[in-house]
C-alpha cells in the first residue's frame, strides 16, 4: 500500500469525507434492514487490540467485519505479548503484515500514534484517554437521521471534558456547528483541541447556559476508564452537572438527547431524560455497527 489512511482522531477526515461516511452508514443500515447480503470484506481481517473494557465498540467492529464477509480477531492486551513488553512499533509491523486493518482501544493516545507510524495498514482509534472518534460518527449519523444537517446547529456538552468532549470539539470544527461546553472547574477539555476549534466552541460557566436553546444535549460518565481512583471526588464535584428534566427543558423543544453509553442513571443523567421521549441513545448505540462498516470500507478504499 502506498497511501495509508488512519483514523486516529476525527481530524484525519475532512467535512466531505465525514458526511460521506454518515451517508454510507445510513445505506448500510438500510441494507441490513432489507436483509441484503454484502460480502464486500470477504477474506479481509481486522485485529482489535483492547487495553480497556468495551461492549459496543467490540461488538460493532466484530459484527461489521463478520457480516461483510470478513473476520475480526479480538486481542485482549492481557493475552498478547504487548503486556509482556513487546514494543508497539514491533507489534504494528507484525500485525500489518498479516491483517488488513487494526483497531486499538488504549489508555495513551501516543500508542495510537506509534501504531500508526509503524503500520502499513489503517489504524483505527477505538478510544483513548484523549479521543473517541468512532463514537462521533454514530452520534452524527443519529443527529442526521433525526434532524438533517447539523451545520449551524447548537450542541450542549455537560460534565467531564473527557475524550468524548474532545471529539465533539473536533466534530464542531469539521461539521461547523456550535458547541457550548459546561464542565466543573479543572475538568475542561484538552486545551490544544479547543484552540483548533475556537470559532465553534464556547465554554460556559453554568450547565443552564450551555443547554439554553440547544438542538442536541449530550454528556458522558463522570469517571472515565482510567480515572477510577477519582470516582468519589468526582461525584461531589460534578453535582449540579446532571442532565435532568429541569435542565433539558432549557433546550429547544425538539432537542434530542444522546449519550455514548455506558450511562449511570442518577449521576450524569436522570432516568427521566435518558429513558424519555427525546432520548435517542439506543438508535445511537445501534448506529455504531453501521458507522463501523462505513469507516472500515472508507479506510480500506482510501488506502489503495
Ligand atoms: N460507547 C462505547 O464506546 O461503548 P463501549 O465502551 O461499550 O465500547
Ligand atoms: N469517556 C468514557 C467513554 C466510554 C465509552 C471512557 O473513556 O470511559
């Protein structure tokens, strides 16, 4: 392969490509509903390295590969040589000589960079402490299906300035929507990521200011994977950042609620909202499958 396209963060794709992937995901969804057989990934293999837990990401990528006629290999990092000290650069050189595409979920974003710079096949970031770009594909598909283009719309992010928040910032810049963020002090998103999207992002002092008149309201757990030692402290500091009906009522009347899941009802979101009529979290979760198909197809086609 002369040209390899990676998906380390959303910044690896441009606006047209982002929209293309969303539209292709919708086609894959239709194909699946119509029971149309598609073997376009026959004989293709994907290695999936997981250094953190997952339900959706693993099942989405594995199902995407299998239902397109290919195969996915689940590599729990505990059972590979990575945990025994093999360099990731060596791992990348070995895997990319055997499989067609690699996905990794890990703690340090630098590991995704290291894999990518040593791989001759596409590397997908399946979540790091810094970004969760795959989830944004599904979130944007869901918004698109529900309300059409997100360009010029307003999104409210409430809670931790975590990997999901950073990826929302990237998406705001690429798709040109306004992102209003409210986090407790000390939990702001990544500064460099923010600086790249200055014109699209506003940091708000209070959750109510962020949610006011927004078209989409979203949040994530207060304690991400890797931050568990701060869990109790965070529960105290994040009080007041829960998306409950009272807060959600400040959004536009037709605003939708999204959450990447897993969710903790009673913490970052109240059951009334996540299980309420304007929540689209199940559709969003299911869209992980279709966006995984579209992303794999895109990266393989673009890497020829
Ligand atoms: N939203 C998401 O990435 O879920 P998993 O952690 O279950 O993969
Ligand atoms: N911010 C969360 C997302 C889980 C999908 C975490 O990193 O644990």
